[in-house]
C-alpha cells in the first residue's frame, strides 16, 4: 500500500495499490513527527519505507518497522544559499532517529559515504540499493497528444528537475542559447516545479531572448513524464550536487 500527503495541486494515482492519505491533522510537521507513527500503526502496516528523509523523529507508540532511503547529504555539501542546512537541534534529532531505523538504504556508493559521514551512521549499517527504472519508461515514439498539452514540439532538448539553484538550470539555459546560436532548431523543455522566489531561469531566458524557444511546463503528472523522455533528442542535467 502507499501512504501520501493530500495535495489537490499534485494529484497522484497508484493503479491497483491501496492508498492511505495522511489525515489533515497530521499535515503539520510537528504533528506528523509526534503522531505519525501511531497512525501507521493503526493502519495495520508491518513496515513503512520512507523514500527520502521526511520521516518522524520519534517512533514512540508504533511497532511498525521502518526503512529509509538516503539520496546523499546535499544539505551538508552545498553552500547555504543553495540548500538550507539543518540546524544543530534538527540534525541531532535526525541522527538520533536514524540510529533506531530497522534498515538504511542509499542509492549509490557516493550517497552511502556521504550519509555515513554527515549523519554519523556506521557505514556497514547502510546498504546500497540502486534506483531502478519502471516499465513505463520504454523506447518508442512519444504521445503527441501529451506533448501538445504543454505546447512542446519536436525536436527538443529536455531538462527534468525541480527548478532551483542547486540544479544549475541557469547554465542549462545558457548552453541552450549557444546551441541556438550555432543553428539548432530545437526547443528547450524545462519540466518540473519552480522553487518559490527562484527567478534566475526567467531572467536568463529574457536576457538571452529565448522566450519563444523555451517551454516551462511546471509540475506534470507522473504518467506524462515518460513521454518527455521518449521524444527528447538530448537530456541536460548539470546539477551542482546529486
């Protein structure tokens, strides 16, 4: 089964899987941290897998086993203006919580080393389980009907990520401008949410006169994502840290 937050702006669908939406009373970070484990217990779950570190600090009142996947420690590696770091108190609570997890996974050897160093976890406790690709990502032509929804035409170059400083999307736009200067006929398609207050991408697009050549889709539902990959000639992802 899947547990997820309630978000009308981001509808999520999991075919053939039981879904449990987190009660609104637990949407506050502090309420979730204090009472989330009891809610998991009431659902009758045997195990909860957190695919990232947004997990309750305390596990009091629950017998449910817990597993977490850590993707790295960008909070520690990145400059503060790119990624807000944990405060000392929050980091101490996170370290204490991780000590009680039944299993800790990392998506790469690099993420494993970072997690061990930053969170103070014995490296032998962390197991590497690489990310896999779903069956929906397959070769073949894209759905033109899906691309048409977003005003995307082929050929195009794709960048798929949250638009925020860490992802270095400004450099993606600048590189695309150079390709256009050399005669490329492509669009640049930026798929993903834009972080609040982040204006660099729009400023670069305006500065380089690319308004008619860059498509910003914002959030797209998961079932549309494979179509963007299938139709792209190239994927650009010059992130500063992954």
